[in-house]
C-alpha cells in the first residue's frame, strides 16, 4: 500500500470535521476550540489536569482491536483519571503520532472512536498535534474541574472500601484474545469490556462529599489499592468474599469455562477503569459495593475466612 498523498493540514481539517469543529467547542468553558495556535478557555474553581499515552506494541496490538476501538479506549483511559478525582470534564487535547503508511481512511476510523468517547464523556477535543512516528501512538490530555478533589492520600482508618464498576472482566477478555480461546457469550462480553472500557465520570462526581479517597483501577485491585495505602499511610484490607459477591456474572462464568480464578483476575488483572474508594460506611452510595476496609498500619492485605495474606505487586512499565 502506498503512502497517503493527503497533506498534514488537510488531515487536520478532516480531524476537525470528525470531532465536531466549532460545535464541539460550544461549552461554557471553551471560548475557542480547534482552528488556531491554541485553545482558549474560561476557567473558574480548581482545575484538574491529566495525560495518558497509548502506544502500539505496549498498550495494544492492532490485531485485537479495530482502529475505532483504539481511539475510543485511549480517550476513556485518560478520562478515567478525572473520574478518580471526582472532576467534571471540560475539554481534551489529542496528540496523534502515525506510522508513515497510515492511510486517511485509517485516520478517520481512529478519530471516530475518539469522537464517540468524547461525546460519551461530554468532553470536547479542542486541539492537539499530528506527527509521524515509527508506531501508532495516542496521547490524550484532559482538563476537568472540581471544588474538592478526591485524593489517594485522604483514606482514614475506619473507612469502608467501595468498588464502583466491574473488575477482572477486562483482564479475562485480554487473556482470551492472547490464548485464542473459543468464544461464548460470556467470554465475548469480557472481550468487549477490554475493547470498550468506560470511565466512571458521573459516578466520580457523585462520590465528592461522600468518599475520602479514590483511585481508578488500571492495574488491578491489589496494585492500585497499594497506591492508596502508601499515599494515605494506612492498611487496606480487601475481603475475598465481598469481592467475589461483587464480580460480574459473565466474568465468573467465563473464568470457570477457562479454568481461571475470577478473584485473581479481579486482584491482579488491569484496564477495568473501575474506581476503588475509601469513605464512611454510612455515606456509601447505592452504586458502590463494599469490598473491604481501612485500618491503621501499612500495605494491602487479602482477608478470607478470617485469615489474611499480604498482597504485593503492580504493573510497572520499566520492570522486566
């Protein structure tokens, strides 16, 4: 396939059309979106910034995802950080690095996925960058607003631990793709959750004033709970029986079919983008499920039938 003939600026114009152009900028906070050297915003209150990169060969392989999936999940992964802070999205910037032979049709598919996720999150893309690279890479920056952010460092002894969303399903979906497992309805549902995660934006906003601390679950319950434990200087106790009661039925059925432990997937698989929160039991919202508690001490422990074991480890981009 020959390299595309379209110029960089023609491509930028096409991206602007797919992302809504001026229509996407119709927000009280966005004065000027795509089309100038930079976006212009009107801000008040506390601003929350986050950035996330998705790199081919590190975060995804194209044989397992459509380009629309890649665009969609890259945006939702970045938006999940805003959800963990309880922030309301304002706008996003998108930096795309494309291989030399990436066609205009492929670019349109990629941006359509981003656009769908941006609409779902009610977070217009107001600018970004386009460049050539040796592999496909998407870097998404999001800006949000919150009066009282949820912090990893604010968990307190006596808090209950809450789970918002599902854990383990995405990890099983990826496992099924890697091992080319024969699909059934439950396995296909888990694959769909890996391909199309959802940032818990609305739930995150509703947790403000209820939860003391929160984190989004990109590296599994055990690993991400460790970040709260370290930042808050407390011990997090995850209760196996509570976690198992909170697991999605399709995960349990698919794990049984493949001979996997649904609990282990929930603890150690990643990319679910659910939320783990700590807060007073009496303030737990209906959409959150209890999975443990916070005590004085350190580390993350798993309790089952009254016995405990220490949990360690989280995904590290620079470990082997």
